[in-house]
């Protein structure tokens, strides 16, 4: 084929008209764009869900901190909170969760004390550390006192 036979741009710099796309080509392009939009929507949903999980975790941390602060200063609240932890902990599905709830209950009943890191390090260096406490089985705990009027 001779180079002279190839189409040349029109005068004025405009090229020749492009051939029209078939309906199948348009459908394929539209489907590709739709898939891209679906992916974008899924990515935005994932970002929103991640943000909401972070907010929820932050709320739980703040709620726990406020609850512990209140338990330090109000003995009635401390007792109520510890009783709730005992009841809810007994209903936890795994033994690990039950043991952690029992530890949390002990911590609250003790008045949510701050940990003295220096004292703990000295105890470890002296070798006077006690073995970690055994988790209390829910059945071994005393039943909770009723909080409100009983419904008989």
C-alpha cells in the first residue's frame, strides 16, 4: 500500500468523522462504567463502615473510662456496676470472655485502682510476685442482689 493513499486531515486541522459505535459496543462501555461505579460505591461504603466502627469503639472506651471514674467515687454505683458485670459475664459465650468479665468485676469491686508501675516493677525484681489469680467460675460466684422491686 502506498503512503499516498492514506486519508489525510482536512484543511483547518479537523480530522475525518469517527465511525459510529455499534449498540453492542455502547452496551459494553456502559456496563464497564456501571461496574466502576459499583466498585466506587462499595469502596465508599467500606470507608463509612470503618469510620463508624472507629466512632463506636471510641464511644465504648469513653463510656468505660467514665464508668470506672464514677465507680471510684460512688460506692453504690460501684456495687451496682460489679453486680451487672457478674450477671453479664456469666452469660458470655466463651470461657475466656467469662474469665475476663470476672477479672473486670474484681477490678470494679476493688474501686478501679490505678496501677503503680514502679511498685509492680520492684515486686518483680524482688521475686515477690504472686502467680496470676485463677479466674472465678460463674457458678462459684454469689448470686446477685436484686436491684429493684421483684416481680412476683
